[in-house]
C-alpha cells in the first residue's frame, strides 16, 4: 500500500491536526527524515504553512490541538507538542501542554527538532504582557526621542506591521514618520 493511501486510511482523509478535508499533504516530521507512515502526518496546507513559518502562526487555528493532541499516532503527538510549546505564552496552550503525556521516546523526538528547543525561543510581549507577533500593529504609550532621526515619536502613534528582533525580546522594529526605527517593547501596547 502506498504512503499516501496509508495516511488517507489512517486519517480518514482529514487533517490529523485540525480535521480539515481541504488541500491535504504528507508532512514528514523532522528530524526522522526516513519518511514512512510512522514518521509522517497527513495535514492541511494551513497547518503546514504555520508549522513551517512561525510568523504566520494564528493561535486560534491551533485550538484544534485540544482534540488532536490525544491522537495515538506518535508523529501527530510530536507536532501537537511542538505547536503547543510554540504557543506556550498563551495560557490555554500551556494548560493543554500540562495535560499532554508523551512516552519518553516520543517526547525525545518532539524536543529534537531542527528549530532547536521551542522553549528557548524569544517571546516578545508588550507593556501589558500581551504576546506580539510579526505583522501586528502597536501604539506608543510614551513620547520617544528617536536617536539619529531628530524627531520625537509621539505617544498614541500607531506603528503597523511590526517586525520582531530575533535576538532581543525587548526590541521590535517598525516605521514612524517614514523612518524605520527600533522600539522597546515596554513602550508599546498591541492594538486590536
């Protein structure tokens, strides 16, 4: 039986993470790159894109892990653990992660990702403790003297489509008055 047929049978032709029936593909769960049914999951393009690109992560999409984390398939358990760990700053995912039990071998596999340990990733939070993601909009909560640009960024100024500093959890970047500047996260709040 082919790999795709085996995965379709196992998943009943639904995404093994969110149960979508649209645009399904085989996802080999790293670092076990041997492929095969035991090292693969059958997932939708939405889940695949967010797994591959953390900046696209939509925390509400992943509430589906409340059900899929109980899968008996180790590859699906690994993906669920990794995504819950990535989303740990959100209270609901930390609660689910506390409930999730993986045997030693599966937990070791989950922690052994190409991205490194997800627990060590930098998390950017605004002045209220709300997690910031690339592309968010924020509002300045204090007048900021912009060094080298000779202007003051006024309190209440909206900064749209921010980017995150991968090396420093206290820095974000955005455009104010046509200038690309670095802003300390303690001086912003996420706008809705």
